[in-house]
């Protein structure tokens, strides 16, 4: 089964050798207000995001009221919600009649528009407007939906939270049967924002993915506090980064508490770009900013004493001291210089060059 090692999203190449692509997941943080949604797009752009992403669902197509009632209580990050799961999903969904306004705002802000669709109708309505389709972790076993997403022939971003390697392998196979443009995202789906989540984000799974699918573009959909996990993921090969985005962590709503705000988002992007620069190409060379230090930090073979032309060199004649001019002999050549005659007179402290020897 084949896959692309480079994926294009909004004209941006996504591969191991390209800079990271940052997705600001606005999700439900518009709080049901179109004006807020549009404002958050602009704020995400200013904070350095490459993409503003939403989530399209309607309550009765993503959750079962009966099912949650029979659970007896809300669980995980939902335990702190003051309303039922169904009521929250109904209140915070992205309205489908906003689409044109959101797309136009993204175009004006020069940021990519994307969404996570959670039903087939949402997928159909959003497909004409997105350059890629994001699939949430919870749908990794809904193979019919994965197949429908893959059939659009747009890049697929597949999150893999709360899943086993077998779950991931099956889902990847479903997508790749139709579509070789896949980005695989490591994810932990505990949205509590707890510091303890660092113990469970399991970034080294990215290495496992890289071994299983060499060259497949990888990423991280992250819900840990701050951006330390993001930096680790980039160092391990992630090139798509998704984090929730808000303008105020104290607002009421399901996603605000664990999201980054404009200042922390900008700090994440800045730190990530520095890390990308620091990672380099992996080829060991003398870097451009080291050229002068090669001279001033390395040692050259130098004469301890004044010596006339024709003098045969001994260990007593030589020492190795900084600096080392580019044409000077360095200490690796001392055994080759010993026993050779000077072709010219040398003064104490002079460097030794091949042209000085006969």
C-alpha cells in the first residue's frame, strides 16, 4: 500500500523536510456566536497559525441522549460541564449557515480554512471549502466515514487518540485504499488540561509510526498545557501541529480551559520555529557561522625556536597552539612533519606549512 511522503495543504508542502503547519482549533470556542468565530480567525492568524479549524456536528448526529443518560454520570473532561452532554453539543456547534462567512474571513485573513466534520452531511457541505479533511480520534473505528473522507481525494488528517496500534493500522488501511495523501496525528484525548497528561501524551509513538510507515507525514493533536509536548513532537518528526485556540481561558465553554490564547500560541510558534532552525539538515558540516572559529579555536603546529633552512625537525622543535590559519598544518599531521627538513628559515611561533618542508 502506497502513501505520499509530501502532502499539499493550501499550497503548503507538508513533509519531514518542511516547516511545521500549525492548526488553530477554534472548535467550540466561538461560543455559538458568528462574530466571535470571525474574530478568532483573525486572532489566530496574528498569533502565527497557518490554519483556522472548526468542528461541524449537530447534537443528535454525534451523541445519544439515551446513551449518556444510561451512563449515569458524565465522565472524563465532561464531568465538569454544568449542562448535559447533548445540551452542550447543541449550544456550541458551528452553524452550517456560517460557512460562507467563515470561508471569506479566512480568505481575507490569508489563513487556511478547515474543519472536522462529524457526520456525512457535514462532510458533504464542507468538502468544497476545505483543502484537507480532519478526522477526530473518536471516529477512528467508523470505517465507512473514513472511506467517505478519503474518497474526496483531499489530504486526510487522522487523529489517533484513545486507540491501539491495531485500531490505527486498520484506519490507515481504509484511508490509503482510496487516498495516498494522509497525515497521521498522535493524540491523547484527555481534555482536562491536567499537568498529569504529560505522562500520557506518549510522543515516542511518532517514532513507531515512522518505522511502520516510512516517510508518511506525521503530526500531533495536542491537549497538554503549554507547548513542551509540541516541541518534543517536532523534534521527533511531527510536521502538523493542532492545538485548541481561544482569546480567554476563563470563558465558560467546553474547550476554553485547555486552549492556548494568542500570547501563548505565538510563544509556541516562535519556539517551534527556533527548534526547526536548530534541528538543521542532519549533515555534519562546518556551519557558516563557525568558519572563523575554525581558525581561532583549532591548534596549528608551530616552531618553538628559530630554525634555519635545512634543519631536520624533531619533537623538541614543535608545539601545537591556537590559532590555526587555513593553510597551516594541524596536529593530525605532526607525525608526517617529524624528520622532514625545512626548506625555508622559520622563527619561533611561526606556523608550519607543507610548502615549508622539503
